[in-house]
């Protein structure tokens, strides 16, 4: 079931995962999830799929863990050919549908794009993206994304509140950190 007309622009969405390849012959697809835990992507019954510039809604009929990954069946996709047509699409969710967090929690998408400044006022750049390492999350801060940055370099900063992260001001778009610009 495709509902192109009622889908908001992609900027109003967060990427939850990706449909990677067909699974079997009855329309199932393998799913690569960016959520933690990985099964979290299956908690949302209506997905917005993005292929290139195209956005469409698809209802999740069924999803489950399979081996080390996930598989899903979407409404209107009941053949391998249908699954092949959807393979490669990103799974989006309107930001407005994300669960509310506690006051001291943030979603990664809220951090991406923030200007990163040291406690001394030195601009290190902007947060390009984050990734997990097991021990802690890591922010990739790129100087090239901020014209007033100390340099155009890339820095990997651990996401450690109260140790490295001193303050996050979402309204101002700034994160203050305790970090040596030479590191």
C-alpha cells in the first residue's frame, strides 16, 4: 500500500534502518536496523521507505529476528520480485512519532549538526554523525562543517556526559566540551 501524497519531507524523519535484500520467495526482506536494541525497528507499525528521492508508506505486517539479523514482511509485498524492488530502501520514521525521552536523554539525530565548542570557546566543528564502540558512543566532529572552526580536521570525541560533554544547548545548536583542540 503506497501513500506518496501524505508523506512529509525527509527532513521530518529519522532513519531507523535499511531493507537490504529479499529473504525467500514470499516477499520477506532482510532488515538492517540502526535502533538499539535492533528489534526496536519492529515496534513501529508504519514505515516510510525512501528510495532515492521517492518516499512511500508501507505497513509492517510481520517482523522477527532471524539468525543475527531481522526479517520483515510489508503490506503489498508478497513476491520475491516485490521484495527486490524495495531492497536498498531506507526505513524512516517521522520524528514526531519517536517516544519521549527522560529530561537527561537525547536522540542521536538531535546531536548531529550541533556546533562543538570547548569550554575556552574554541570551535572544533560540527557533529557529523555518531557510532557505537561498545564502551561508549563516539561523536565524529568535522571542522570542515564549521567555517569558524580552529581547523578543518576530524576529531573523534567520546560521548561521556559530565566528563567530556559539559553542556548541550539544543536551542542554540551548541555543545560545550572539555577537550584539547590539539588532540
